[in-house]
């Protein structure tokens, strides 16, 4: 769950980033790392462990609380990757140890839990090839303590003292540096791609639409509230609604279905100026009908050609 959230969020953030050199090594590895870098006393993320718990909540939401050493992430999401997905991650500086989840999410809640390993230690003695999932030791068990959280407007409410979880570490024999994977195969696309971004300080909003056999729509928003960083993501991929643009790419209309609402309109003038207006919005968990158009957005539309 959190892995797909990271992929979606980082895809859009990377597209809108000023330059690769501007991102730190730690912020490039985690969802919201750029925001976490603005929190006080940030702890660099660990490359050797990941731990957390998962549970279900009302409203069809799944919840994961996890740490990778740089902070504690509480992720609320719904849906399936590659179809329709929405999620909100709340990121706070936390205790950077594999067997503890401890952080305060401002007025929204707090977590203070410790890991208890399962007596059935099925991971002991397992032969490993140090490839893919075989590189990691996944100890299963439960986290006990206190988890209290109430989302914005009460869209989700948690109050639990026990939840199933795991601690994942790199196997001792696999701690050597991984070899780089094979290069990406050449691929091309002649379908229009649209990107609109808006920035205000460390806050960022972006909307991405990619044409093809299936049209992909992706929206993301990052913000900070005191010592809490929040990242919201929505993605939709289907065949029902293409990205409509004229041949000269000076006009486009985008009307994706739920979790999106309304229509966004792109217009490019002869002098090179462009506008992104309309009623397009998205339902993020905790922030319904979040606007995705306006004068603060910088729009870009083109027919991309991706190569190796």
C-alpha cells in the first residue's frame, strides 16, 4: 500500500522538481521527503529497515503506519493501483528504530507502539538468493501501545492499542551494495501529455494527464502544518475519457471521472502565454473537491517522445 503511494507521489513530484541536484539523497527515497526536510531535527532515512502496521478503517479505507527511520508515516488510502486510487499520507518526525512507532501528528493524533515478534518464526533459516524480495527478512508480529488519529472533518477515526505488523530488514548476507538493474527499454508515445503545477513556499500542487490506450490522470498536493507534513495523491487510469486537444496543442479540455470532478481547460495564446482554468477538482481523503485549476498554475502540454 505505501509502496504504490510512494511511486505515485514521487512520479508527479519528480516531473515538477526544479532539478535533480536540488533534491537530497534522503528526500528522493521517501514520499514527502522534500517536505520532511523542512521539519525540525529531521532524521535521515535508514536504508536497512522498514517497519509498520496495517489495519482497516470505516469508509472502506486502509491505514498503514510505518517508519523507515526518517519519520513516521500514517497513510490512509482506498482503491487499487492502476485503476482508481486515492490516498493521504501524514508525515511526522518520529523515533528512528525498527521496533518502535512513535510520533505526534499535531492536533490529529499520535502513535506510540512497540513491536512484539510472533512466536512462529517462519523466517528463521530461510535460504536467500539476495535478489528481489529474497534480500529481506520480514519478521511478523503485532504492535502494541496506543494509536489515536482523527482525520480532517472526521472522515476517519482510529483508537486502537493492538495491530498486526512487521519489521523488514536487509538480510545480513545481502548487505553488500546492489548491482544496477538493466537499462530501460526504448519506448515512445505520440499521445498528448499535460502537466499543471503550482507552488507556494514548500507547498506544491500538480495535475498530470497522459494519453494512450488508457488515459492516466494523477493529482498530488503537498503541504505543511507546523511540524506535520501532508501529501495527498489521486490516480485514475481507464479508457472512458481521453485527453482532448487540437492538432496544434493550443487548446485542450480534460474531464476525468471520479475521484475527479468538473472540467479543466487549457488555452495557449499567440504570444506564448497559457492559462489553465475551469472547475476541475479532486476528492482527496480529508480534503474533498480540492481545486486543480487557477491562475497560480503553470500549464504545459506536448506530445512526448521518451527514449532510453
